[in-house]
């Protein structure tokens, strides 16, 4: 049975990795793999009721992550629908390319910690299109944004899907991951940023001023209010978990509920055609549902490997082959540039027990850093990179030649700082 499950997982995973060459969305293979692995378990099990109980138990853990992501995505979509990100856009007025690079990179770093690296990358690329008209130069800026967004997401419990998974799973706490990873993550950005400071001076271009735009149906006051309220609600999720000890998705759903009511009140007297564009129902339609279903499929496959004991055996092999938590995590981080970091972290959660590696153990904290930042080494190694690749049509080879080395220098620099601290 175990061999069949491993074979199905490997085949589905190969199809996921080859998503772009095959032009097949990774969600399909992920869902098929998730269902077939459990079908094999059910067919081989003498007690189908026990198998169903195990499936529902794991499904509850998966649902926590999916509800969290859906709530976060809906809040971000609502901010965007109100053009709330104009609050940031209008503040950038510099014409100095070096200063612009630092502003954009640091903004992506901190914004990613509040939103997530994927959303931040989309917002920053939209911003760069207004500031840097030359696409060749803008590509370099985009490469630094990818590094910054991934580094910023690593030290926040809501900044990266893998960090969120570890947080929801009880492997890390919000306060510990922030205090332990902020400096290493910042170093991960500063090393490539300092190098780029000298390189960007040789690029001749003139950044544009951004002019404030008026948008029908949403006033300047409403945009500002919605932006700050939405960011505050996202930032309050870790606080809610700390105070109530409830799962993070409960705080996210509470925030979405508050946001829902506030928006309904703000737009209650407007014409229906205008009001519909600012409703939560409209925002939910724009959520990246394929990504949500992808997480569901891949996490079900990982759960199947965990139930059959495959992950426990794999954990023993990894610990023998890569002695020491540091070396193991650094290797996992580099693998995440080739293999999606979601299943890597999900597998690690099943491999290493909390009784052996309790909450906030160095294994988990360093794993959050490595899997969050290691994906920057390749354009396909993170959600931020894939989004940038699609929006700016970045060539894989171009990224390897111009950005990969910078990302690796930052990755190893941040890792060294963490180990020394």
C-alpha cells in the first residue's frame, strides 16, 4: 500500500512541478493525488470507519489553513477594491533611482509581513509600472521585490503560507518567530540590496511622479479609512490568538466579519450598481480559488503519507543523512526553490513530532526562515516569484543570471546571522 501511495504522490508532484511546461494548472494534479492516496488507504483498510475518522481529523486541520487564507484574501481584495493602496502609492515622490530601490524594497519587506508575500508582490509590481516605465530596468526592481517580499513574509506568522502553516500547527508562536527571525530576514534583504545600490547607479532612467487618481464610488476618506482598518484587522489576528488561544482562522473570520459590517454601513446609501463593486461577495469572487484548492489537495496527500507512517520513516533517514537541524533546514530551504515549499513544510510537520521538538524549538523557527526565503533563489521557487513571472513575463534564465546569486547571498547571510544569534 505504501508504495502505491508514494507512487501516486510522486507522479502528481512531478505534474505540479512541470505546471508551466505542460500548461496544466497544478490544482488538478494536487486534487487527484489527494483523493487517490486516501482511496488507496480506504481500499486497504480493514476498518473503513476508522479511516474516515482519520480523514476527517486531518481535514479539520486543513480547513483551518484554508479558512484563514480565504479570510485574508477577502480583506486584501476589499482594500484593493477601494483603491486603498493609493495611500502608499501617493507617498512615493523620489526621482532618485537608488532611493527608489530602497523605498520599494523596504516597503515590500514590511508590507509582506502584514499582508503576505504574494499580495505584496502584486501590489509592488503595479506600483513599479507607474514609477519605472523601462521594462528592462523594472525587471531588476521586480527581482529585488521578490527577495524583499519573501524575506518579509518569513518573520511574520501571516506573511508567508509556510510560516502560517507552522503557526496554525502549533510549531511556532507569533512573538517568537517575530523576535527570532526579524534580524536574519532583514539581513537576507540588505545583502542583495547593498550590492544592488552600486549596480543601479549605472542604470540611466528617470522615475515618474505618481499622480493621485479619482475613482468613481469611493471617496479619498473612504479609501484611507478602509486601508488602515483592513491592515489593523490583519495585524490583530496574532493578538487575538494570543489572548483567546483559539486557532488563527477564528481571528481572521472575526476581522472579516467586522470589515463586512463596516463596508455595508459605509456604502448603504449608494446606488446598487456602485455598491456591488465594494461588497464582500464581490471580493470573494476575485479570490484565487485555484490556489486554495491546490493547498487542499497537496495537504490531503501529505496527510495520507503521515497516516501510513511514510513521513516518520523519511524523518529518520533525513536525520541520519543530514546531521544537525541547521544543515537539514538549509537544505530544505534550497529544495524549496525547486519544489513547492507548501508540501515540504507539511511533510516536515508530519515527520517531526511536537513532543520531541516542542513549540518554538529552533528546528521550527529556522525552518520558517529557510522555507520562506530559500524560494527566492529561482523565479519558480515561491508564490511571489511565480506571480512576478506572470505579470512581467520574466524569463527563467534572466532571473538566474541577474537575481539568483543575490538571493542566495542574502539567504546564506541571514542563515548565518540566525545561527550566530
